[in-house]
């Protein structure tokens, strides 16, 4: 049942372009109810989605490459599942990896397809050596499993060495970061609480309210989570709010707010005073924000389910405005397995949308108030270039340095920027602008 469930989930990701995280959440309970290994299910789905490019390259070594290109994705996924287990999952015996995948092929298709899958997997077992093209960019793309277009883009920005470091970092399993709810407890108390339960949480080094752990299952199952003593949020995202620096009793607008990680942190730092207006058009994500606010016992968040571009009245009445713009998501490729296969798409459209969002958000900022533009990408076109363009055409605002709000190592040209393989957190960007006219 487990491999069949994994197969159907992966098929939806690649055929229907659904998001793996959403599908995993939907199907996890079914896997648990069946008494199956949830960790293996997650590993199979995320691993196959992440390593698809590399698995395709392996398969071409054990099939006719020209014919393989035209093979139905439904059959390719069977090969991905089998090859991934053989190459990456030492916990699964090789005979089980092959036999279970072949049985799945029989059940899903027919004996002919099962024979094909069996032949490819057995061939790989006999000869697992893989060769790569001489071109270094093509080699990196195939070896580390990324679209070659994305790798070329990264090499232009960071060079060969840093690009490969980035690719390797994103292929590892990232640590889980935790944000202390300071309206309910203190960092010291939370760390002592988990220490008594033999669960290690360590300071992330990026903000006094942030920890990380390699025992995510244990901390999420603990009553401290359900009772709202902490949230799961990467330190890279939390530092955007540290840079925003919300104050008690302020009136703050959070555009594109759902699912609410930054919004709830703003609320906590305001100590449940003032008002945070959270705007997002996706009801399902806003439901997650509502649930988080309830769990954390935050009462100063006003939710508005609406398109941020149509929110109004457009008046300069807010002390601080956060526009967490839609972006390519380069910074979270390590956590969201499917993003790497889409991150090079529609960048021009995203840049235009971000420019529109920044211009729109600026209209809500009162004089002497602050505007923060943030993304979860490291793409200069979506980050520094957007700020330069905005300031060039808008003399009502000036850049406010991140110094003193985030560590110096995460500041470049006065703006906040985290680089995953350098800082061991997700990639993010933020620029803080003050309205001076």
C-alpha cells in the first residue's frame, strides 16, 4: 500500500503539477491508518521528486535513451521509485526494492510493463556506474538533479563553485527551526522544557527567539506545540520580521500574509497589542493562519480574505507594511521538493507582479512609516533590482539599513540576504524603506 500511495502522490506532482507538501499532508493520515511507515512514505515522495533528473539520467544508461524520452511518465515513476530505493535507501533491502516495485507495476499496468521495470532495475544492480557529460553545467544538473536552465542561471550569478555548494546543500535534509512564542514563554524555559524530555533544541544563532532541531517529529508531537508555546518557522523568515521591528500598539498591514508565519511573529512581538491586518486571497491558506493564531492565542490579527491588489481603501494609514511578494522560491528548494522543477519558469511575469505589489504596498505607508519588501529567493532580479528600480522612481522613500536588526553576515548593501549554504538556513531577502515625504 505504501509504495502505491507514494506512486499516486508522485504522479499528481509531475502530471497534474500539484504541490508535494499539500499532497503529503492530505495522504499522511491514510498511510498511518494502514499501519505503514510514514517516514518511508515521506522519504520516497520527497526523494523521488527531488532527484527526478538524476534518476532519469540513470534510467537512460539502462534503456534505449531515444525510446526512454518518449516513455509515459506513469511508467517512468515506477522506475524512479525502484531506482531511488536502490541508490539512496539503505534501510530497504535491494530485493524488496525491486520486488515491491515490480509488483506495483503489475498491479498498476500489466506483466509486460512489470518485465520492463524489472529489467531496468536488475541492470542497474549489475552495473551502477554512471557517466556524465563533459560540459560542467550539464554534469552538475544531471548529477545533482536540477533543470539545466536553472543551473546556468545560478552559475551566471554565483559562479561554478558556489552554485555546486548550493545544489549540494539543497539536496540534504534541512533542520527544522522553531520560533518561541514570547507571549507564552521564554527561550530559556522552552529549551529547559525539552531538555527534561531528552529532546535537543539548539539556538539557531539568528535571533534570540529561534532554535533548531533534528527531532522534528518529537517536538511537533509534544503538547507544547498544540498549546502554542512555539511555531515552526525557518530563521531566515523570522529575520524578515526582526528587520521590520514591529512595536506595541502599532497598526501594521501584512500583504500576501497566508499561511501566516511572519504575521503571527509580528503579533507576538507586538505583545497582542495594536492591530495586524492580514490580507490574502486564498481561503485555505487563511484558514491555516486562523488556526495558528488560535493555537498561539493571538488576538490582534484581523484577517481579510481578498486579493491584495484589490484591498482598500488605499490610504497611507499604516505604521508598517510588509509585502511578502510572490517569488521564484529559490531559497526554499531544499524544503519544497517540487520547486526546483518550476523555479526557472515565469520569472519575467513574477518580476512584473512584484514591481506592481511593491508600488501598491507603498501607498498604504504613513509618513515616517516603514515598508518591508521580502521574498524567499536569492534572485537579484526579484530582490536588489526591484528595490533599486523602486527608489529610482520614488523619492518619497529611503532605504533603512538592516544593521542591528539581523547579523552582519546576512547584510549586503544595507539589505538583509541569507544564502543557504553559507548560513545553514533557507534563502531570503528583505529591504526596509521609510517614507520620508
